[in-house]
C-alpha cells in the first residue's frame, strides 16, 4: 500500500520548543498582541498551596480496561512540572486500579481519603464506573481523558475526549463515503450509526486461520471498499498485523483506541509494521500539531518542551516513581496533561483546594492554548468538554524529532489531520 507522508514544509523547521520561564502566565487572558508570541513552558496560574490532584491508572488489565494508557498518563507529570516552573508546586498522587471495578472504587476512595481536590481517571473501559461512583458520591470532581462513554459525564464528572456517539458520527468521513464496509468486531461491536456490509468477529488470541478465511469469504461474496476495526488497542493491532500479512489492499480504518502507545507496541510485537496507512478519528492530541505556527501549534510546542525539561532531569520519575521519566518521555501524552491542568486551573479560579469549590469553578471554566492546555480547547460548562469537532486523522511512523525517545520503548504512531499525499 502506498505510504502517506507528513508534509514538513520549510516553516516546520523553524518550530522551536520554548525555553522554560521565558514569560509568565496568569488566569487573565493575554492581549491580542501577547497572544501572537510564544506560549511559555511555565504555567504560573495562582494555584493554592497544598493542591493534590489524584491520577487513577491501570498498570495491568484485561484488553480494553485501561492498561493501554498507563504510559500516556505520565502527561500528568509534565503538567505538574510546568506548574512548578511557574512557581506553584502541586502534588500528583497516582493509584493503580488494576483494571477492575472494585480496584477503581478502592483507588478513588484512597484518593478521596488522601485529600485530592480532583481526580484524573487516566484509564478507560467499563470498570471506570467504580471510580466515578466513589468520586461523585464524595463530591470530588473527576476528569476522564480517555473514556468515551458519554453516559458517565455530568454531576461532577467531565469527559475531555470524544464520546462514542461523536466517534460514530465522524467515522463516515474517515471511511470516505465507502458504501460497502467490512467491520472487524474486535470486541466493541458496531459503532453507533454505521451499517457495515459484513461483520467478521475477532477476539484477543483468536484463531488467525479462521479469521483469514472469514475475511476472504466476506470479500468473495461482495465488493468491499474499506475495513473498519473496532476494539481494544492491542486487539486492533493483532487484526492490523493479520491484514498486513495477507497484503490487504483495502483501506484500514481503526477506532481511536489505536491512538494509545499500546497499539504501536502491540503491532510491532506481533511482527507487524507501523508503515501501513491507517486512518482514525480524533482531535489535536498528537505531536504533529506542533508543526503549525498558530496558537494550537505553540501550545503543543510548549507541552513538548515541558516533556524535554522533565526528561532531561535525571531525578524525574514516572507517576509511580518506579522508572525514570525519560523512559516514557516518548509516550506521555497531552490528554492526561490537559486533564491535570484543567483541574489545577479550576483550583486556581476557586482559590481553594476544597473539592466542592474546585468542581464549581470547573463548571464555569473554559480553557485553551493561552491557558496552558496543549491539545484542543476544553469547555467545563459542558460535561463533555471537548470543544472542536472530531475529524479524520492519518497515521505516520515518522520521528518528528520533537521529543526524546527511549530505546526501550516503541515510538507510537503520530496522527495528523488533513488529506493524505
């Protein structure tokens, strides 16, 4: 299949990661003149003393129950450092929920008891309902960057990524109007609003020969325009690898779980290649946003500069202090960073670390590039807070050179919006 490439125009070479502490930032919006300048790494929001933000992570789980985000969640470490550079130390307290509902309840309760002013639920899957129940009952605001179940939002709970309904509505654009789609149900069923021409199931560890035979039968019975894979990241990776090994010529569309670092790692581990053209849907989460010269590009560049600052600190560790931050610098993402920053901004706006005050402030807060948010704008007045629409994203396996990469990890795919070459 023909490879897509990211068009690195001459101006991209001028993208410079902003040095820490060049300017300062406050909750007051910058003037128009100030907005055209660099966005600093340091975020000097007036965060109250003794602010603790909890982060729930699944260090291990069944497929689709959150472990795919465990390294991405270290964006919260970058958020804490950027606030510290601005003169406001916060405590980020991480707890492992083991990918189970009971574990999620216990993790949330531990953070509530520890005095967390808010909780970032940096995991996904059905088990997160346990954490949501405890946080909501305790009146502690919870921000969910990776969950797509829109029914969980509201009453002190915010989703900062796309809902499953929004994903389903955006997939036809990613499928480019394909009228005859083969859905590979890798565990998550048929996306909302889609009517595939054929459905082939595939489970983790499934029979590869039976899967290939089922795909061949589906293709033989009708002309097909595209393949859509819907399931956990690791299972999607297994399907992509099988399609690669058969030299499939159909366009492959994956659902947003594939934007996790676990997808790339699982694909390479299975013997697949990251060079296959893939399309998904999403928003401006990826490092490619930093190639733009607009405010969004400068905000992502500031985040990536923060990643480099932390990675260059030999004493900096991951959320659980079990590894150096440098080992996950290539994987820590903007979504967990932004969820953490959003809670810190709410505490700054409230001038309080009381969870009820933070929740009230978050419900009136809109935050974007000028506020230290690295990705898309977030509107706390809505429980599903992601502001921009969901658009097609295209994969690239290029190293953009914007963050350090550890030799011990598989560099994740980068995703860019726009039309392929």
